[in-house]
């Protein structure tokens, strides 16, 4: 059986979400630390762009893959919503919104894996 790359992709996405969740947790833990600067990880799309996945023509009957480049946008770090007198840039409201985004990412990831797993099982059973 050929290797299924969707599981590898979802595994990488889950690892990225885990790192982002840990970063958000560190920001929340240091919300009262003087001079602490809030951190965030780059978006998963930027991580995926760096992996350089390429389409491969595995059969002469397949259409050739053109050299199409997706439009790339530059993602910059968002400024913190507030900075306290101690120089701390952690906004708990902003961190909770980011935590909700990570939760949604985990839910999406789990749903994709569950659906793909059911599809693989259905194809094996028949």
C-alpha cells in the first residue's frame, strides 16, 4: 500500500497546534511578569510553504503539472492590544482568542483524520 500523506500532514498540523498552544500557555503564565514580551508562532500556512511539497507525475497518462505559484502574502506579527507600565505586552483577552483558534484547529484536524480514517476503512472492507 502506498504511503498516505494526509496523515503526515495532519500530524504536522497537530504538532504545530501543540507548539502554539504551549506558547500561548507561556504567555498567560507570564502575564504579570515585568518586561515579558508576548510570543506567537508563525501560521501553519507559512510552515507548510517551507516544506516544498511538489506534485509528481506517476503515470504517463496523467496531465503534466504546470509551474503555478500560489500568491504569497507576508504575515507580520500583530501588535499586542495593551502594554502595561511594567513593559509586559501580554493581553489575556488576545491570548484567550488565540487559544480558541488553537482549539478550533485541533477540532478541524481531528475531524479530517476521522473522516479520512472512515474512508480508508470503507475502501479496505469492500
